[in-house]
């Protein structure tokens, strides 16, 4: 495998009139092409900060972030789907392309194909409020995939969904990303979600976030996020990670 991204000794502090907040301290890890990495840590430990630094939205105070791919190929998906109510599903899905000035006949055909393959073909002119939570999240995913990103940054993208929808949608989205060979970094504070989706779980400490442990997850090649939850090894990983987090 080839590393797509290398993070070395990354630290990041926010400077505000009231003082300085150190959000991340001495973070180092590599991301291989095609890997799905879960970053797990308590609320406020610096998970969103880490993704913002990778996306280039926040400047590191120390260390380095090196891409072995063109940096423009990074897609971002947030906790809230951020769909615009006054735009149709199709118009929402085209938003990223439009903002980048890349919306044309070919790219809009691609958006339609994506919407169709993810079960939204019959909803192109619907408004976001007419969709279920899971469908909305799929529109947000299409909006991101339309830009053909190589690396996806997922910031607790399912946490606004109810538990059942969340299991189904995260299973669906994981399968889509797997089948297209995308590399993804997901941040979450949910241990089960981190294990069921990740090829690796990187556990962060409380703020300032440091890496406590980097655990490879081996639950078989034919795993699916929903399926592995009943695998006996899943409980084993849960227990190990739970114990590490007790000392976060
Ligand atoms: P998480 O995503 O793990 O909940 P964040 O990365 O959002 O954590 O935040 C880490 C710490 O940095 C928190 O203490 C938060 O208050 C602080 N922080 C986040 N963003 C900013 C900002 N723009 N300015 C100042 N402090 C911030
Ligand atoms: Mg966050």
C-alpha cells in the first residue's frame, strides 16, 4: 500500500483574546490509499480540529501534513447535512461543483447518475424537507462525491440521525465508499461506530488530543458494518478500546 497522507508531530493551538487553547499535541499517523480510519475520542478532544487541519482550514502550530496526492481531492462531510431548503435535491447535489465553477453538462449528468445509483433518482426535484434523514445524508454524500474526492473527511456525519437510521445509513455509505475504493477518515465519539466502520481505530486522549492507541481492526474481508456487530471479536475490540478510553 502507498501512503496517501502523512501526519507528523502535528500540534495545533487556537489563539483567542482570552488565552490559548491547545487542541492537538504531537499527532503522527499515516493513511494508506483505500483505508477507512476511525478517529475516536471524547467530546472536545480535538477531532474536528484534526479534520480542519487536514482540510487546510486551520493552520498547524507545529509539525507537518503531507499529501501524496493533489490536495484539491479532499471532500468533507459534516454532522449536519447542510442542505439548502430552497434548492431541489438535484440543485443541492450540484452545489459543490457550482461553487467551484465546474458545473457543466458532463458533471451534471454525473450527479444524476450518482443520485440514481443511490436510490434518489425519483426525488431530483423534491425539496430536502420532503426526504427522510437517511436520504438527506445520501444527498450530502452525492454532493461530496460529485467532486470526485480521493480522500473523504467525515465529521460525525451520522450523529444527527436516530439510532436505527444511523446504523442503516452508515452501513450504506460505508458500502458506497468501499465499492468506489475511496480513502476515508471518520471522526466519532461512538466506540461501536468506530469499530464497525474502521480498518483502524485511532484513539485520542482528552484535550489536548494525543494519540493513545492505534488499533488495527481485523474482522474479516467480507465484513459489513452491520454484520460485524454480532461477531464475537467485536466485543473483544469494544472491551479493549473501552479500557483505553477510561484512561483518556
Ligand atoms: P471535538 O471535535 O473533538 O469535539 P474540537 O476540535 O471541536 O473537538 O475542539 C477542540 C478544542 O478546541 C475545544 O476545547 C474547543 O473549544 C476548542 N476550539 C475548537 N474550535 C475553536 C476555535 N475556532 N477557536 C477557539 N477554540 C476552538
Ligand atoms: Mg467535533
